[in-house]
């Protein structure tokens, strides 16, 4: 929910001790990488060993930002001077022998939907182009407490609506693998910043795929955690299960590392999960011998670009080589067609309805139409959506009693022309709604289950493709474990865009 003015709350969060740094193996080739492509885990270890200072880490990332960002427009508000001051304080803390947080000295870029104390937060909307919050959102606050240093804010579509990152405040963010293509969204700026080495960690949020879609389009890892895993005490509808905050990274290990600092219960979030974030700092390795995995068919007739299917289907044997028993099977997602559309519009109306009434010309048409749809919903409409939502949840959980994981493509097509607001056709199927091309993501959103997009390869044109792994209810660690195993076996996440 976007507040009319800054709100205040007394945060109650615990910061993991830096001694809980994960000991996960480093990505292949990391030793030969420039500092700005060093993994977050390794960078944190170097700082703890006093082989790298916060000042040095920041300097290298700022150089990369100044070199690459003008080409891709990922970081839209750069805070170099405050970051330099924070890095100096971080080094001084370490010199004094003070206790350090797990993210001590690491640069981080926050999605421009997250409020950042003293740093402009626009939501991609002209209504907030000069808005400077007085307090941090909980994700920002927790990362600050863990020692992270904010380098800037990353671009997002207007109020995070849609999976194509452009707005009238900052323009479009471009895909670093092909500057004529979109980077996806709505956490597109964060995904591009990571892919280009402008920050080792980035934050984002996900309703219909906004962490997973840009992860797939930019060859990085995007994880939608279980609802309540990363709490949101400012949510306009606190009991809604559609949206969640989260993070992106260049590897599964780095993502788990970041998640360990932002996950954890919160007394002001009714659905928050009562497990500490430190749970995700443990090693990700495990055996998958005999683990049953369901491989997607067509999600009940959802169209897929053949280039995506070829890449994703080509990995079935890899999962079998990990020991998995892979069977082609999928649940019935038809209730999602009712529940997600109606509940999404209802939440949009709740969050932005009054704002639209006062500023009817300040919203893009697709979002305006969705808000107006939500404002016309009846009690019976909401009831029907909640019934369908319940049916879907029970059906999907029963399906995952038989299988531990469900695997499918993250997106239905590769990155498309950045000048197109949204695709209107895939494989001969035509769309009228701006979210219809994202069903492979929002069908999963509607279940509430944890899901990750992990780099899976490239099209013949060199465009990234993501593979999506969905796990059992609240089994977030299990999802990351299988994603980590796939990542280590495939190695596609080690490829960087030429411009970086």
C-alpha cells in the first residue's frame, strides 16, 4: 500500500550474527571474476577476513554503475555520497572490533516501491516523483541492520503493475543481453543491476511474477517466498496472500544469504511465518535421490513460445541425473483464472482507488482499468473469488502430496521488444489483458506456494530463459535446495551480458 504520507512504526526485528555467514560453495569461475561480479557470500567473507574494505567494494560498484547504468537505466536514484559515508562508518566499526552484521559493507539496490529513509521513493509514478520517506520499509530496515549499504533505487513500472519495466518518471529499463528488449518486471531494475554487476544483491516484490519474470529475462535468480516469510506490516490488506516482498541475486546461494536477513516474524503482520531468517543461512546441499518431481504439460492450454519449451524441456534429463523421479503431470489451474483476476483488481482498488479519483490522469491505462474493475466488484464477486482461491489451494497442496516439486517455465516467451507495453500474442493465441502473457507465473502466485526462477539457458538469439521450481507449502528452503542443485549442474547463471 502506498501511504498518503510517511507512517511510523516501532520495528521489532532481529539481525543475524555475522558468524552465521553461509559456507556454501562459490559459483564456478568466481575467483577469476572482477570484484563487481564476486558473489555476495564471498564478498562478505573477504570483508570479515579484512581482505576487502567496504570502501573498496563500494568504489568498484560505483565505477560499474557509472560505466553501465547509462546504457540500461536500472538504477534511477543513485546515492553515492551517503553510501560513501556509510562505507566509511562500516570500516571504522570493523577497525574498532565492533560486532558486524552478516551483510556488513555489501552494496544493495532497492526496488523503487520500497520506502527508503531520506532517499527518494517514486513508485514509478509522477504523483510521487519527489517523495522522500522519513522511514524505511521493513525489508530496507532489516538489511540496514544487517550492515548493507544502499547504493540506490531501481526502476519499476508504475506502482509495480505489469511485467515490463517502464514509467513516465524515468522511462524504460533495458535488457542487458539485448538493449532492444525488455528486462521484465516489476523488479526489472533490480534484476538488471545484478546482471550488470552494479550491486551483489537486490530487493523486489512479487504479485504476478515480479521477482521471477525479471530473473528469467536477465539470467539471475528471482525467488517468490511463501506468504509471510518476508513480512509486510504496511500492507493495505494485511490478510491478502497475493503479494510478497523478496530479493534477487546472481546465484541461489547469494539469494538464500540475503533472505536470511530479511525473513522472520513480525508482530504487525498477521500472516508472518514464525521462523527466524537465520534458517536460510545453512548449506543448500542435499540428496534428491528418489524425490518425485512433476513436469508441466501445458497448464491447461496456456500458450508457450517454442523457444522457451525447447530450453526448459531439455533439462528433464538433468533432474533425473540428480536422482529425481520425473513424471509429466500438473494440477487443475482453472480456479486461478477466477480468483487471481478478481482478487488482484480488488487489491488494486483498495490501494489506489481514492488516488485514482483525485488524479484520474496520473495513471497508465492498464492500471486504471484494473482499479476501475476492482471498484465495480460486488460482495458476491469477492466471495466467488475466495471460494475459487480455496479450491485452488487445496487442489495444489494435494498435488504436492504426491510430488515434492512442480517444474515449469518461468515465462511463456523470451524477452520481447521494449517498446511494446505487453505482448498481445504468443504462439497464435491472442490476449486482451496485460497480464494474460504471465499465466505461468501468476497461476503459481495464486497458490501461495514458494517458487524460484533459476537461469536455464538461452534462445538461439541469445536471450535468457528461466526455469521455475515450485515447492510445498512453506517449504522455501527445499525450493532453494533444488534450485541450487540445478544451478550447480547446469552453470547457466555464470554467463554475464557482454556490455557488463
